[in-house]
C-alpha cells in the first residue's frame, strides 16, 4: 500500500500542490504583472479581466514534479514531454500576450512534433480493431510514423484548444482523460508504471488548475495550457503503446464538436481557424442551459466514454466510438434544426 502511495499518491499531491500555489500567486499578482485577459475572443465567454496564464502553472508543476521524481528513468518519451512542454509554454505565452496567427500556431506545433520525432518518439504501429496491428515503420523507414504523428498530435492539440470555451470545461475533460490513461497504464496487458506516474502527475497539475478554473473562473488555461494538455495526452497515448483508440473515445465529444464546427465553417465560407460560438457548449448556453448543466453533460459523457475505454478492447472500442459519435452527431443535427 505504501509503495503505491509513494509511486502514485505523492506525485499527484505534489503536482496538485505546485499547480495550486502557482495559480494562486498568478491570480494575486495578475494586475501588477499585467497577466489579465486583454484580448477579445469570440470563442471564450468572459466579461471579466482574468489571467490567461493558468497554463504556466500546469506546465511548471508538471515539469517540476517529473524532474524530482526518483522512480522515473528519463527516456526519450519523458525528455520529449519536458522539452516540448517548455517550447509550448514559450510560444503559448507569446500567443496569450500578442495573439499569434493560426498559421504561426500551426507552424510552432509542427516544429514541436518534428523535435520530439528527432528525439526518438515514434508510433511504430496502431492496433487494428479487427485483429493484429498496422505497422507504420517498414525497414527502418519512419515516414508513415512521422506523418501519422503530425496529424495525430496537431489534431489533439487543436481539439483540446477549441474545447476551452467556458469555465471548467477543458480542465474537467482533460482530468478525466488523464485518469483514464493512468488506469489503462496499470492494466496487466499494458503494465507501464512510468506512463502511469506521468499520467497521475498530469492529472494533479490539471486538478490544481481546475480548482481555480471552475465557475466562476479566476484563471484561464490560455493557449499555453490548452495546447500543452493536448500535446501531453497525445504523447502519453503514444508512450502507452499506441492507445489511439482509447484517447479518441475519451475525447469523443470535443472531437465530434470540432469536426462539426469545421464543416459548418467550410459550408459558410469562413476560415476553419476563426473562433466563433458554433461549438456545442455555446449552443447549449444559447438554448438557456446554465454553465453547470453544460459542464455536467460534458463530464458525464466523458466519464462514460472513459469507463467504456477501460473495460473494452479493440473492436469494442470501435463499436463504442461509432455509437457515441452517432449519438453526438444526432444531437448536433437536432440542435441545428431547433435553432432554425
């Protein structure tokens, strides 16, 4: 019991404590440091001046807790998380202060992915839900692996960023995702304690931030926070043995929401990277839902998806993903018809 507490309990509490303290300090000194939310955005609903530097607390607490953990052997996965996290912190903070163009954001994301690829991170294969695996590396040629990583990590980073639209939403969803990856990593067929430690540290960092981000929020994740959370989940999924299906299932709601919004923007001739209020959480608020009702819906569906992801394998995950996607798509269609 004590070994489990030392392995997973203390890292969670340390990262939670560091993130909480940093969030508190940022909130207290936000006016003196000019860290409040200056930029106007159509995506995030906020009428108050609130710091967008919650990501700073999340990233620093994550990095510090991993560095001081004596049970971890620093391999290419951990180094890629630390180096990638610091780079995301830098360009995320710049974006929160100066507002980078979407092209600059994508360029920085691709640069981070190329860096972690050079550091040795690879997706060697993905599980075939109908049996066996699909190899992405043939005769030591990793081009398919690199292309898959580019699509996978950029997609998850931006889906998570788009999910950050109301108080408590992205933090709650990503906390469930991190706990899910933690549980998956401890299952006998995966059995990866280092990934479990990383996942629980990540969960603690998010929880420390979420304490101050629940409605009414006193701090936002900002670009650094949302991009970092997407990046870490995407990398953990790779490190845990290509748990792509698990991650897709847990993030089913924000993923389908992102795909729907992209199609609507394309249909209306707008840029797919232009923030607006077409997301599911915005539509529900427009229909009269209060913010806690919207959060409860997201949390419940995400937890259900997480439970299914933990108890099913391969084809079961695919069937569950198709079912959840179908239900969510029908809900979007109904909402669209109702609005008209």
